DNA sequence: AAATATTTGCAACTTAGTTGCATTTGGCTA
DNA sequence: TAGCCAAATGCAACTAAGTTGCAAATATTT
C-alpha cells in the first residue's frame, strides 16, 4: 500500500476513534484505492495472502459502517458491495450502475437523482437507493 | 381462493402459454390477492399446508419472471421480493418503501421517478430500481 | 511491564436459493 | 376414454454469503 494511502487510512481511523489495527488499515486502504464498491470477496482477493479472515473483514466493514466511514452501496446477487461513504449524504448516495454483460460496476457520481416524495402524509423517507443495470460502453452492442 | 382470482390466474397462465398446474394457479393467486411484493417464505405461509415445495415455488416464480408476469421487485436482507409486473415497464417499476421499524413494504405506485441519465456516452441503462427506507405512517415517531 | 478491554481467527452454524434426479401430472393423440 | 410424453413437482443434497461463540492475540491504559 502506498504510504499516502496508509496515512489517509490511519487518519480516518483516528477521526472516528477506532483502533488502528493491521486489518483495519489494510481494508480501508483497499477501499481508498478504488473508485467503486467492493464485495468482501473482492477485498480479500486484493489483499492476497495477507488478507484477514473473512469474519474479521465483515466485522471491520460493519464497524466502518457504524462510524459512517463506509456504506453498504448495494446488494447484488445477494452480495453486499461496500464503498467509502465520502460521496454520500445520509439520505442518498449516487446511483450505481452494473453492466449485465461484464459485471463491472460504475459509480455515477455525477448523476443526481431527486428524492422520491411521499405519496401520502406520514411516510418519512430516510434513505433512497438507486440501482441501474445495462450495458457499459465496453459492452454496448450498439457502439 | 376466490374464484374470480382463480379465473384471473388461469387467464394469465393461458396468456403466456404456461401449463395451468395447481402450484402455479395457487402462487399466482397469492400474488394477485396482495398489493405488494412477497418473499418465497411469505408465499408459502399464505398457502399454508397446501403450499408447494419451496423449490417448486422458486421455479414457478422464475418461470413467471421469464414470461413477464412477475418481476423481482427488490432484494432486502438478501431475500428477493416478487410481485406482479403489471405496474412495471421494462425500464423501471414504482419505488418500493420498507419501514425500518415494522418491516412492512409499501408500493409507491403513485410516485414516478425520472430515469437516471448516462453520465457519458456509451452506457445503456436498461433498468432502474429505486428502493426507499424510513418510517411508515404507523411507526412515524413525529406523528 | 502488567492489566484490561478490544479485536482477531477459527470452527461451527444459519439460511436463501440452487441442482440432480426419480416420480407425477397436464395436455395431446389415437 | 386410454395412453403417451414432455413438462412440472418433490425430495434430498448442495452452495455460498454472512453470522455467532469462544479462545487467543493485540492495542491501549496504568
Ligand atoms: Zn460491460
Ligand atoms: Zn459508488
Ligand atoms: Zn412501520
Ligand atoms: Zn410494488
């Protein structure tokens, strides 16, 4: 891991008062190094031989979510995809697009969606998630 | 099951040329009788002692999805929720709201969301799903 | 350095959904 | 109506993401 990324990970852990353990720095480093959500399995793969146990990764991600560093971006094929929460508000994050051909996910950070309005009195919409599917430019059959 | 619902189920099966078996009529009848997505487990519960095997329910739902009668409304807690596809277009369905207090799901059929626009050339957005969470009127802490 | 609370790793578990295969059934034909 | 056959069903076994319990290890405090 680049030392700048490592430092950033350390700083983030400090900022939420989580102990700076090796697994946490490593996992946060992976998330800092990519610009899209990752699954637990993808995180393990990126850490290779040094990857912590999957239970540790799940618990670490859960602690990051609890502290607001990370959010659960979306569930796809019954698998959670996690990413840094720095581009999110409490109410919503950017839409996520997954290519049905190659499976790659793209963050549509430049796309803003209006919040759905409650159809009647009484509903409090705390969070909105927008998921997109289709063909990415690489797999676009019309291109 | 009401005979009108049963007849409607039969008609739907005929319309897509699926054999009218007992499990199919029963499952379609359950979906016709509610106005929200149901899980496989909820379908089994509603059918009680006469419920088909869970494998049959999954395969039946899959055949309905294939024929366009039903769609996978959303995945929540790693569980699929299925509903009739009659209020959906190919591109998107109405938003679904789930109460984080009581767990009830509501179809926001009266709420229309604009389709996200591709942030750059080349993306083909085939489907958009909007999921909402919050408090339903029953559980609204401010009411 | 010792004490203590937190974190980690391992094994076992949970559960939604899937697969293989033998049996049954719907719909067609004679 | 009886018989045929592809399609559908049920059961058991399986798969895989994520969770739980607990003993061992580690970060922080004293
Ligand atoms: Zn692609
Ligand atoms: Zn994202
Ligand atoms: Zn509620
Ligand atoms: Zn709905």
